[in-house]
């Protein structure tokens, strides 16, 4: 099983952005020496929710500082970009890294980001599909042209040519059933952001596998992205997770504005409208505390032995073969983030990477979830 880590750089009041960047980049520098298999970068804009406007630029930096580790995105939001530029940047990173790329894509859910890029949010899904198809064609073919709804491309070629067929390692985050079908038809693997109870995540994986097979593609094991709080005692791990993951709620709603319910009227985002009820309740401290407890319960948190057992259960349920971890969240001090990362790398990761129990393909377990009526949705 592969184990990676992701850099999610949340702005903090009173602290310079550069100080936070330096701390997170230092964590990125630890990834390969500590034995991680992959390093992922996010994409967000304008609010400081995650100060990562150019994930491929970050990964190019690490391509020059590493020799082994896979470099991935979680995710590039395709509707915000010219797909030709994205294809060029993927090809260049593929060349610079020696073929160590793994690209994740999404369509985003923040109206502030769509407004900032002057892209109608109602066009998100068709723009995503056309961009994805165009990027695949550009990376696959020596020369190509395109005549679509949003893009008219004369005959051209992407140079330099990629060296490792990065288009065969494309993944996508999928939330709505409609998006899942679109992404399965494109032949993408599934990137799961852990935001609901694990049996529910397993149901999503199984549904995605069924759709993928139905459209004639071979289903790949999913990649799972989760927060980790790994400390010597359960109490410390729980306290750290509760405090710093509990800080997510304000940052999420400040960025996405789920609580105002505006997404219910946006074509392609109707399913997000249900989040308004949940996020409005975050103003109540009792509900907020329960939401935090639930959110911590669906992440990886505990002693190293606890973390191994939790990852084993998550793998049994979802069939994942690649776990992507975040060790720094909220306003967690850098020294705690590093302690968290180092302990996991030293006492958890070797088992995940080498023990026979974590090797091979695992069919996801089809267990029935208890059905959390309050849709939480804490995005990456």
C-alpha cells in the first residue's frame, strides 16, 4: 500500500502568509526522507482557505528537490483553467520529474472562486468534461485539434511530449452521483476525501466501480485523503484532533458559504443545497461540538497502533491502495505537525507499506451505513 502526504496551507490571522508557507514547505521537504510514497498539492484561491493557487508550480519545486516520490494534485479544478495550458504543465512536470506524476481533478464548489475567474458556475460540469477530454487527447496524441462547445483548437502539439503517459493516472474527486458517472466515463480513478462515515464512503466507491465497469473501463482502487492525528497517547491524539480539526468549520463556511443555501439554485450543484441546514447549525456550540466529534471519528486519530488498525479497517471497507495524509490543520503549531508526521512515518507507515496485510487488491466491503442525515461535507 502506498502512503502519501498533502500540503494544505490555511491562512491564520496575525501570521504572515510567508511564515505559514515556510512551515508547510518544510513538511513537504520531509516527505521523501521519511519514506512517504507521494506528495500532493491542493488548489484554492482568494480567501486563504488553502493558500495553494498553483499546485503544479509547487510540485515542480519538489520535482527538483526529490528523486523518488510521486507528485500529485488533489485537485486541479479544470473549469478555472485553459485546458491546453494544463496539458502543457502536466507534460512538463512529467518530463522534469522523470514520470513521477499522478493528477487529480475536480470541478470545485466555491462561488467566490468561480466569480474570481469570471466563469459561470452553471457551466462547471460541461467545462470539466470538455477540458478533461481535451487534456487526455493533447497528452495522448502527437498532434490534435478540437471543435467543442467552449474550445476551438486548431491542429497543434504539446511540447515537450510527456514521457510516462500521465493521462493513464488521472483521478477525480466525486461528490454527486451525476459527477461520478461523468468521471467514470472519462476513465478516471476515484479520489475520496474522507468527509462521511466510512461505510458511506465504501458505498460511494462500490457505486463508482459499478459505473466504471458499466461504461467499459477497469475500476482502479481508490485513493483516500484523510487527516491524521498520531501521538503517543489516545488522549493527546484526540485533544489535538478535536482542537485543530474543530477550527475547520468557520474556514469552510467563510470560503464556500454553504450556510446561505445559495448552491441549491445553481445548475449542477443542487445536491449541495442540503448543506445549508448543517452549516447554519454550526453557530450552536452543542451542534458544533457534536460535528467536530463526528468529523474526528472519521479521520485517523490515536496511537500508532490505533492508526494501523483504523487504516486497516478503512482499507477493508473502501479497497484503497493509496492513503494520502494531512498532518497539519487549523492553527496547529508547526512543532506539533512535525511530531505528528514523524511518529506516523516511523511507527505506522512501515507496516502499511510492507506488511502482507496491506498488500494486494482488496474488494471494498459492501456494508450498509447507518445513514448520517446531517450532511457534513468538510472539503479538502
